[in-house]
């Protein structure tokens, strides 16, 4: 097997071919080629790799990935983390490469899943007697206004009307107490 450069090694290679998604670079000292994807050609957006490099150009690259796929070794290279004039490593601790990897990770989309709060909706507060919250979440003062969740279903409207009546009667009680004083 040919001697491949180590991971994160920097070397100067020659552009073998340019495609719409990147450029293949000949690795010196072996017959292998590595791909510089267009996202790793520059820190700026690259739409056409042919505007950045031509076949036969010498470029500084950093080996950022080795992957075995279908019994073939695929090498990933980057130009944007290497100074193209001097070959100096612009990302010696591979911080920007880690950030690029985090950006690529996909996340699961939970927006289409309905969240049901039935466990909370079907509870009755032990402190105020209204539905939809627990006693530890209740902020009603003794003898104060009672609050409850607004029911969505028609059959729960009767229960909500009963709770509304309690609110009105407690308000009336409060106002009669104030008048007596």
C-alpha cells in the first residue's frame, strides 16, 4: 500500500480535474487523489470551482478526512484552512473544521408532531378547584380570583361556565366585604 499523508497533514498538490462540486488534487508520492469540495475551497461561498482553480495549478491543502466506502479510500482535503501563499496552517487546532462538522449535522424536525397536554388539562387544582393546573403552579390567594384553562371542546363549556360563575360570585363576595368595612 502506498504511503498516504497523515490526517491533518499539509502538503502541496496539483489539480488533476475540476468538477462542478469541487476539485481532485493529486497527492505527491502516491497515485491517490483527494477531493477539495467547493465548501472547502475558500472561506467565501464558491459556486463554480473552475473560477478558483484550473487543471495543473499547484495548491496547498490539508488532509481533513479519510473514509472507506465501497472498498475504496476516499480522501477529503481543504484549501481554506491553509495559506495558499506560504502553506501555513490557518487552523492548527482544527477548530473551524469542527464547527463545519457541527453545521452539517442534521436535527430532527418535531414541528409536525402534535404536543398534547392531556395530563395537565385533566387535572384539578387542590388549592382553588379549577381545572388545568397543579396546586404548586396556582397563584390564587385565599378568597381571590380563580383562573382556569379555556376548554376547547363543547362538552367542557359547561364546566367552564361553572368556574366563571365561581369567579363572579367570589368577586361579589369581595366587594360586599369591602362595603361592610
